[in-house]
C-alpha cells in the first residue's frame, strides 16, 4: 500500500509527474490512497487512487498563503491519524516538500517515507530551512528530477537518487504520431506554457513578442496555468502586444504542441532555477525545437544547438535572433525536430516506470537504491 500526499491539485509539473507515479505503482500496489489539498481540481482528479481531501487555500497575499500552508498540514496530520485503513507496512509518498504533515506523521508512526522533490527556489528562507530539515529527518528516500537539482538542494545525499520526469503515456503517443513541419498552421508559432508569475518569464515572453512586432508571419501563444480572473489580474500591469494570444489553463496541451514551431521556457535564472523543464521534453516528443535557460535541469534535457538553444531569458537580442533564425530556416527546424524526437525517448513513461519501481522495491526491502 502507498499513501500519496500532495498539496495543490493544479495542472503544473509536479501533479503531472505524480499522476505518472500513481499510474506506474498502481500495477503492483493495492488500495492506494491519495491525500490532496482541497483547493483545485486539476490533473489528480483522474489519478488511479482513492482521493481524500484536506483543507488548503491559496491567497493573493503571500503571508496568508504561508499561514494557510501551516494550518493545512495540521489538518493533513490529523486526517492521516484518523485513518483506520492505512496498513502497518504502507509507504508514504510525499510529492514536493510542502505536505510536510505527511512526513511528520510517517516518522512518528514508523512508516517508510519517499519524498519526491520538485522545488529548489523556496522562499522565504526560514520556510526553506524548515522544509528541508523535516525531509532530512524523516525521508527514507529522496527522489530528485535532475543531477543539477540534487546539487542545488542537497538534503540527505546518501538517501537521494535522480529520476528524470516522464512524458505521460497519452501525450507521448500523440507526440509520436503527430508529424512536424515548419509553419504547419500557416504562421511560425512560438509557444510557452507557464504559471502566471514573473519569475517564470512571462514579462520576457511579452517583450520578445514586442521585439518581433515587425514580423507578421510570427505569432506568440502563451498558455497560463490560471483561470480567467487570475490572468486578468496578473496581466493588468503588463503590456500585451497584438501578436500575442493568451490562453487559460488547459487539460489538452497536445492541441497546442500540434501546431507549434518553437516552444520556449523563459524562466528568469536570477529568480527561479528550473529543476527539470517538463514542457521542454513534452515539446521535443512532438518534434518541436525548444529554447531553454542555460542552467539548471534544462541543461541535462537538451544540448544547445542540437535540439534547440540554451539562452538566458534576460538576453532579449539573443532570443530574438534565435526565433528569426528558426523562422527563416526550415531546414534547421527539421534537423532540430528530428534530434528532439530522439532525445525525448529518454524521458518515456517506460523508463520512468522501471526506475521508480526499482527504488520503491529497494526502500521496502531496506536496501540501497
């Protein structure tokens, strides 16, 4: 039995990876449970585990969100304590460092704990110290998504392994069967999927689009992991160029990948280090060239100049030059497309399944992973 614990059920990378983990382990485990925060009805709604919700609510005000996090973990601990159907040999699987109530419960109740770490840029600093301290004292295994991630946030290195995030089986099948050709929509489409946060590079994306205003053949699509009102509030202080189309959160990223010519991740490297870059490998599965930050997990995902480019998002001139180069060079697009598809095979659901099952088995046996 595995008891999965997660905080915010949205459509971002961490719940997407958790869905894959649940799918993988459902084949060998029985009576899996999923404890998830009450806010959000995202990707985990269809997870193959019995769902139990505990209270959680995000706020526009950071201090309120922090307070709510602490309260929610008292609630999670209480819910776990009240459960009568969690077996004595159950493994607690904590997805991200945030649902720390599960870690404390596992330690005090002598359950094995796996912590799947996704974050690295945790603030404020006291919260980071607290969360990493809890994980260091409770986790039997820490799973990191890249070697760079482990290097930047070492918690208990002797109990740590690296396991790359997977492309979901459904998305991979769609990617493999979707042909790529430059300008298949009639224009050159530049796509970014991101949270509605400055550190994810949204202002840089808008500036890039504005810099390309002289090219009517190039359009920019921005898919934000937020609903309409949240997007309206966020964009109120930003200027959206006429060549940018904004979309709210989606359950069907494949529909955007199917027409894109270029996918970008423009996270600000001075504010946020990408631990992996799941949208990059998803795009590569569709044969789409990518642009990514030159540090962090993306460096392990692609080779600059082969599947795409590694460019600091603050270098607007370099970004614009790369977009123009690809837009005007179909042969280069096709070469990078072929290389991207080959590279994406390293991040298949099958590879993830083999690695994760091996680690779970090793933890259960008390061996080394």
